C-alpha cells in the first residue's frame, strides 16, 4: 500500500518529516524517502527498507537536511520522492495507490512523444506517470485534477513546491489523507497516528478527490470532494495502526466491535481467547469481553530484531520470519481449548504453521474466528494486491479444487450461509487442522465500521466496486 507524510512550518521541519514518515512504516515494505524544500532547492534521499527500518536508514543523514517544507513516503512500488523540473517550477512528488490503467497511460504518452527516465523491475514508475499528467496543465491545481481524472484505480499524492504542499486524495477516496495542525505548522498524513507525539491535532480528513494547498499559515481548498467514496474497509480490519482514525473512526474501536460481532454469533465453549499478533489482538479483546472469557497470550511476539513478516520480498523468507517472531507459551497452550481471532485468512500458510505449533505444544482444541469474510477477489486498487493474487488466496484454491479449472460463479461462495460458502469454509478448516472456523459476515463488518456500505470498498470479499 504505502504511506505519505508532509509538513509545512515556520521553522525547520526535517525532524517532523522524519518521525512522521517513520510512524507510517507499517504501511509499506520496499522503499522510504524524504525531500525538503529550502533556499537552495529540494534535497532528497531514498533508501531500500526491505531488510531494515526507515529510521535506521535515514537517521545519520538528518544533520544534512534543512528546510521548512518537506514530504516523506513509505513506498511499496517505485523509488520516491520524485523530483521534477517543469514549466511550473521544480517540484517533489510522492504517491500511494495503484494505477490500474498504467499501460494505457504510458502508451498514450509515447504517442505524444513523451519518454520516461526510470523503471522499477522493468515497469514504468507510476509516480513518474502521475508527474507527466500533472505537467500537461499550466498550474498545479489543474495538473493534479488532470491526473486524478485520467488515473483509474487510486492515486493519492503530495506535491512539494516552493510555495507549499498540495495534498490530493484519490478520486474515490480509497486511500485516506488527514491534516493535523499545531502552532506554526501543518502536517498531512496517510494516518492520524503520526500526529499526537509530534504535537499535531487532527483537523480535517480530506474527502474523495479533494485537493488542498497548505503553507505554514493554514490550508485552502482548491478542489472540492466528489460525491462518491470507496474507502478501503480492510484498512480498519488489518492495515491501519490501532491509534489511527479514518473518516473520524478509530481503528482499534472498529476491531473491538468486529470481535464483539463475532462473539454474538458464537456459542463454542473454550478456556481462553487469544489474538494472532498484532492486528488480531483488537478483534480478540472485543470477542473476549463480549463473551466474558479470559483473554490470554499463548503466542508472544518477539519484536526487537525481527521485522514485519510481509517485509521480505521472498515468500519463503516471509514465512520463516513469521514463524520465528511468534514464541509459544506452553503453560497457556497445553491441554487448553483455545479460540483465536485473526484479522483475515489470506494464503493460510503462516496460519497453518502456527496451528501446528499449538498442537506440538499439546493444545486440546483450536478454534479460529476471522474478523472479515473470506477473501475471494484480489485487490484491484491498492498495491498489497501484488502479494495476494487469485492463485494464492486459500478460498480460491479451495473453490478451484471443488469446481475444477475454468470460470466459476463466485457469488454463492461469497454469500454467507449458502451451501457453497459452507462447503468452502469447511474445506479451509480441514486444511488448516482447525477444530472450528467461522468468518465475519459482511453486514456485521460494515456495521462495525459504521459507514454505509456504498461508501466502503468491499471488493476483496464480494467483488463489488465503483470505478
């Protein structure tokens, strides 16, 4: 997915950009970058963060950076920020999202005689394509609008100029942007969790397609938000940090509500409730409190040296890291009937390994409750889809084995309570060696978030979407 952070200040803003971007490290896996504007122009630094943390890569450079305007990015795609020389002046650009019509936009650019100077893995950098679209107009406001109208999928962006920062949320609001304020400075971020420890108070959540211009004195709306929103519901379930809010709705509160919803539809007898660390914990606390069953931690996460499980690009290494960072507690496992809450079940590979560890340590029963419905459709709008292809999703693997190769109507499998849905879940349960398995119903997930379904993107569960 990725995360953006920007600051405009009356004073030097380098440390705010550095720490604010670092607070978004949970959103991306590949590269981190910073750029600051000062009297000499724009300074920039980009590092690979696949095997290290953002903070460790940039800390030694901070003394060389100076400026009162800056942007930072945690990127799943291309090296960013991009520095651009244009007829509007030099500017820096960072983006998050996924441009689904990238090939079409590149073809059209080639037909106009345009060229691109950089690629990542043989693919034209999406941020450079966004910059090309911006530069087709005579000013930044119209250029950003041109880019958002041309891009399919999603592309939220920050544009660093000599005068200030333009913040633009993608046309349907799939990826959030929020403005924070403190005396003498404004910040904009993908997540509000970056604000409190830097002294910023949340002031405004940008609407879908909204564009604002920020300087140290305040912000000004340049394009009004559009009428339709499709914010990613999975942000609350998994990707978001517990202290963050989207559309004014806190992530941890939603996870607690999801657990409570799971509990209302459950009567299984267990000794303890647990969460698969980290994002399953909020769901498990809600479940345990609702059913008045003790919450315990039979798996303890070792964080001092092991990075996030999705950071390495190799699937084999991801699985190794996931196994190594969870340490079992035998006294809380042996002879116990345990119920675990998990944010979602994607491939099931890591989860199957965790379940096997429990049986190796003498667990009596293992019950699993997923906080969202079965994932059946790879995400088309955010970049975490690259690791979640149709062939990888455990639900799709089961459906393929049940139906055979060829086109399959997925609607019955997505419909909770249907015969097809039940058969799929039972086979997933069997493959994971679970005593029982239940998934959240989509209507309960939507109710836990508290927004109307038409304002949420639920494509990965039911295939619905707006373009």
